[in-house]
């Protein structure tokens, strides 16, 4: 939408720019990808950008990395003097070795990251957005984590990871045998507060000369709970002439977003989400409900303190009142 500038993330950006490698944690729609993009612009690094959600296998991961590196290589070769050539060529040689069957995939990942960290003339950063979603590639994921950990500890290469899967992210950071938290600065990305939420929407509307009652703009914060994704959508709806923020619940984009996401869960997981949204005990889902709840916590859908609650305010509402 029109709210193109990155609002209220100066503090976070400063911390990211001060750190060598970072791990961004926060629920879906809180602004991790936006923050990473902004980091790339502000730091001026050339990003090898991997979308963890799109990685389906180790082979796939390598191919994406290869493509990203080739694009970067071409870009630099087209623009800069070739003094850097040998440094930049080294990761390409690793790619070729791998393609010619001279190294196995895990050796390749390790060597490739190492070669990346030797590059000096150009500032490179490796970004893996939605990193924990790569766990679906199985044991190779552990090997990749190991390689990332090793590289990040040497502090030559900026590596930025992100995850919406709060439980998995915490487990990964705190694992005893591979404590990523020792090599990565972990940043929890928070929702906007009330004042910033109102300012964010008002500013966006102002840009387009649209106005909505103050009361509606204030109410948007309570509905979106400060999540930028929902504030943006409410703002967009306001631009479309719909000032009432409650309309976000019946907006087809909102509903499609969650319907698609929920379709990736098991039916038992969906059942438990519905129970929690209605303030009922997850145990009503019968055998193994505790285990299923654990998965929902790992995937970042649910938080459990004294009682369980759904992290996303809109999802909670949609399930509670059976809009979806
Ligand atoms: N700081 C921000 N300023 C303005 N808009 C933002 C900001 N952070 C997020 N957004 C909006 O919210 C949406 C979701 O943000 P995104 O970065 O994709 O979240 P995440 O990656 O955490 O799921 C974005 O499309 C963007 O419109
Ligand atoms: Mg994202």
C-alpha cells in the first residue's frame, strides 16, 4: 500500500547496524521482512537473500544460494573494477566444484559461507528470512545451522535470520550443542504502541488527502494490537473509503490470508486454535492435545503462560466468531 516508509523502527535498525549477525523474532506481520529490507538499504550491503519458506530441500537451498550469488557477482562485475575478481571468484569456484561433483552438499555449504566471509572489497550480507521454516529439509537443516553458527562466530560476514515461529526460534537460539544465541544478537520485534499506531495511520491517510474520524483511527490500535500488517490493511481500507476499522474482520484479504495459513496446519491444530479462541480448554481436543498444543506454540500461533492465547489478534477474532 501507500504507507511505504518504515515507521518507528529507528531503534531496531540502529541495533541491527551495530551488530554483526542478528536473529529477528516476532509474529507474522510484525515487520521482520520490512526491517530486513530496510537494513539492507541502510547498511548498503549486497544481500544474498534467501526466503526460508521457499526452501524445500538442501538441493533447493544450494540452488537458491547459487542463483543469488551469481546475480550478485554479475552486478559487481558490471559495476566495479576487477581488482576484486579473485575474491569474488572463490565462491563461484565452490559452486562449480559442487556442480562437477567434486564436493558434497554440506562441504559446499561450509566452504561457500567461508569464502563469502573472505570477501573484503564489497560488503556482503547473508539474509535468511523465515529461517526456521527451513526445518522441513530435515537433518541438513542442522548442518546448515552449524555452518551459519561457525561463520557468524568468526564475525567476518553479516548474517541476518528471522522467524515467526517463536517456539522453534527460541529452541534454536538456546540449544546447548549449538547455541546460536552466542553468535547472533537476538532482536524481538514488537508491535507499535497506541500513539505510534495512530500516527502511522494518520500519516498514511494524510499523504493521500483522505480523512477519517479520530475515534476510528484510535480504535484501529485496539483491533490490530499494533501489528503493522493489520494497521496497514486498516489504513488501506480507510483509503478505500471505509473508515470503520472493524471492517477488517470481513475483508476478503484478511480472511484469505488466514484461510491459506490455516490450510497448512493439521486439522487437530486447527481444532485446538478454535478451542483457544473460544476460551475453552485445548484438552477438549482429546488424546495428544498437549502435543498438538506444543506444535502450535513452536510455530508461533499460540502463547502459553497461565493460560493459552492466540498470538494474532485478528486470527483470534475470526476464529472466535467463526468468520473462517
Ligand atoms: N515499520 C513499518 N512501517 C510501515 N509499514 C510496516 C512496517 N512494518 C511492517 N509494515 C507493514 O506490515 C506488513 C507486514 O510486514 P512484514 O515485514 O511482512 O512482517 P513479517 O515479515 O514480520 O511477517 C508489510 O507489508 C508492511 O506493509
Ligand atoms: Mg516476513
